[in-house]
C-alpha cells in the first residue's frame, strides 16, 4: 500500500517574499509525520514525505515567469506527480484551511485516493470536518503511531467496513453517517517508538537544528490551551538513556548537535530532568538543546544544572502579567517567582522566550496594564525575548467550550492561529461558512476593552521592543505605566493626523515600518519629554543614542578591499560604518545599570565621558558600549583609512610623549591593537575612503 504524508504548513507568510525568505523559519524537519513514517518503515511500508515548508520556500524562489498563480496550485501539482493510494495530511489550526483545500484538489484529481487527516486540529474538530467536507475519508485522532497502522490493516482486509469499527481513535464514514470510535489509549512507553525517519526528508542536511520528541502531555489544565485535550493530560518523558541515544545518532548521522526538544512541559517532573541532565553531563559528548517549561516547575539549582548539561534556550509560557487573570485562566503562576526564574536563565546565558497573551474575555485595562508592564520589564535582561499574542479560542479548550456560541468573525486574527498579514480569499470563505471547523480564526467577545485596542497595543508593544533597545525600559521606569504612554501616543498620533493603521492587505503594517520609528521619536522628544518625563536628561540621551543606529543608512566605501585578519604595521585602520562616538554628561554604564536594577534615573552621576557605540546583535537590538579613554579617543580620530599603523605610530606626537614611563610609540601600537580587539576599528590592506558623516 503506497502512502504519502504531507506536513502542515507552519511558516508565516509576511506578504513580501524577500521578507519571508529572510526570516529563516524552516530550521527543523517535520517531526510529526516523520515519527509516524518511522513506525510504518518498521512494518515494511516506506511512505513518501512532502514537506510543505520546503515547498513554500521553493514557490517563493520561483521566477515570476515560472511561478504558478498561487501556492495551492504549486503544492497540488507537486503532490499529483507522486504515486500513492493513501494521503495522510497533518493539521494545525493556522494552516487548516490550506490543508483542506489541498485535500479537495487531490480528491478531484483521483477520487480513489483515501484521504486521512491527523494532528491537533483535525483531532478536535473531526466530526464537523467530516460533515462539512465529504472528500475527507478518515480522521486519526490523538497519538497516531498505534492507530494509523491498525487503520491501514483494516483498509487492506476484505471485510474492512467491519474492521474499521474495531480501530480505536478514528472517525470515519459509514454510508451517510459519521462514526466516531472510542479514543485510543495514549502511548505510555515512548521509548518503544523508533527514531523519526529523518532520512525521508531530502533537506535533512540543510537544517541548523533538529527537533526531537522527548515526551508528551501536560499535567496542567489551563483554560486556553489545547495540549491537555490532545494528550489526555498524560504526562510522559522518554528515559534519559533513550533521549541521549537518539541525540547521539542525530549527531553522528547528520552532524547536528543542536536539538530542539519537543515537549510542552519538559520540566514537569524535576527528578527525571535531573536524571537526564546528569546522564548527558556524564556521557562525555557536547550537545546543545532547547526546551519548554513552566516557571513554577523550575528553580535556580535546576536551571544551573540544565545549563551545565547544554541547555541553550527555554520557552516559558507565563501568559499574563495580571495576578487576577492567572487565577481565572487556571495558570496560577506566582509572577514574582516567574520573574526570578527568568532572571536566573538570563544570568546563565540561556536564551529565554516568554510568551504572554492578551484579549481574554474578562480582561480589564488594569489587567492589560499589568501584562504590558510585565513584558517591557523583561527587556531589562539581555537574553530574554518576550512576545505578546492575541487570544485565540483554540478548538477543544475550556474557553472554546464556554464561548463557542458567542464567537465573532471580526478579522482581528490571533497570530496563534494566523500565519502572516493577509488571508487567502478562499480561506476566508471556508472559515466564514464553517465556524465549528475553524473556531481558531474567530474571536471571543471582550467585556471591558474593544478588540481593536488590544490589537493596537500588541502591535505597539511588539514594535517598540523590536525597533529599540533601552528606550522602552526607560519609558517604563520613568513613567511607571507603558499603557499610559501608549494612550498618550495614540492621542498625539491622532492630533498629527497620522492614520496609517488600516493599510490594504498587500502593504506592510504601520507598526512594522520605519515611519513608526520616526513618528515615535518625535513623540518622545516633544510630547513625552515636555509633558511626562521625570528624568529628562536620560530620556533625551537614550533617544539620541538609539537614533544613531536607526537612521544610519550610509554605506562604507570599501569597494573591493578586504578586511585583514592579521594586524601589522602596514594595515590601514578605519572606523567601521556602524561605530558611533558621542559625548555624554553622565555615566552611561551607570545609566544602563540603573535600568537593569530599576533604580532612580535622576540619581545618575554627572560625568563627562566619550562613548563608542556599535551594534552587537541586530535581531536583539544589542549595543556594544565602550567608554573611551583620552588616548583611545585620540587614536580613533586618526583612524580614517588613509594612514597605516606605522604612519599613525610615527606621528604619535598627537599623544603625550610618555604614558607611565612607556614610550608613546609602544602605547600607540598597543592602543590600536586593543581598539581592533574591542571591535572599535577594522583594518584593510589598502587605503580606503570612509564616510564619517554619520559619526559624531
């Protein structure tokens, strides 16, 4: 029996192909279908695998004269070129409309093909899906590794209609009726499952990291989350030995030692996590891995051990900064403790994503204020990336059950269920006609705040943390209330007749454009500075500094010259294009420490210093800062790309004759080498022309 598996599309479509391709979203193979494929391989069936993420990339890369009219056509033509009798389609909420349109087109092309849906979305909307879309033959609900082979056996039998009724965990048709068999039992011993069939993914050697399932299920029952429904709240972890065995195989076979652990709550059983960490430390090999956890399931000692064992990243779902909502959504985190755990991961250099959600049905402005302030407060940490999402009524959740008869299609999509900035018209029609199938694209009415307000707050907060580094933190510390800053910003924006929010679907949203940055700078320097600022000196200085990195667009005229790795007397030192030098009348490092420690900004010491700034990490808006000594400042002034190191040293009369008894030539040579080491100069083998117009 020929089987073809197609994963659910998980990439976001940003409207602009270059922007989507630059996002580098495809970093790992499609784990779900490869896990199921491995089980079939053990039974002598080697399925074909279609990676929709890879196809999407191929579609975007097509030349305009070769590109099909739409993505659906491109995908369907590829699948039609394959030979199979069974088509298994994985599903998630965000791309469920596309998955169903693919199934419809394949069924038109070959009515004899059996189309089977699986995965989280189809599992919880199986009956309405089967009733609405007659081209779907089966839904395999929940964990499929045991169920899917049984379904294939039933389909191969002569009395398949009778055998189908014996297969647990499937939904199927019997005449005009839709039959839903009892649920299959969860797979308690995950060690018995084979390693996913990574070899079936032709792009396997292109990935920077590989996902590995290390467990399933979550013992908690948050009202907005669908994990507990899909896995029946059965928390399980593979044994440390099995996880490490599979990690070693991946490293040896594919040369990849960056592993993304797939598990919604890896740290729920502390004892097992400790066993794993100790085992990986003792195995004698280096691995780097990331995981998801709850802040209340970790502690400082465990985080330290995880770091020692190779943990590079943790995803924490905090969900809300409101203590009141923590109870209402059944998350029940202590927010003070959450901050301490996040601070601990930051101190260990663990990249930490903190997820927050807004637009809960009973959320008040005070609740929202707490969440927004909580998020901006996290920007004090270098290794923490907070994110704010709009609530989606995910199918199968408690919130969906409560509000399913009150859902609204207001087109204010949650980015939990919505990939990109525009929606295909065919998707829209399908969503409008079938609310029971696509509740994730609908909205729960909010009692206290308009949803458009929630949406703009989300866009605003996301924008300020994306475009700026320390300005949001300074505004929070200075004002004590980012939501109040936002409200004043909205009033100011309206007064300036800046109304760019409702762009058409093919344009980049206002908050993602540089125009927002220019407008917000003006707002802070005028309205906020004059009407709200308490620490005026700090606010104006941070604006000045961050503006250097956002307005600099000049290119350095290096042409064909290449940078030298070796520093010697014939090198031509020059200041790099992204280096900025400015003079401040206070201690900048003390300012940053005050922001990190949430101290009074008006108590920063007066101190005339010269500062060199250079962007260290563009994605995180990290800025490398150096306070320049008088000698370093003098040396930088003569590093213009026209003079060699020897020339500069021979003219060291620019400096004092001696420094602490050391000859000025030696001081000069050593100083230049240190500037290179610090990244404040670069060197070329030939003289170059440097454009200093944007350097202070």
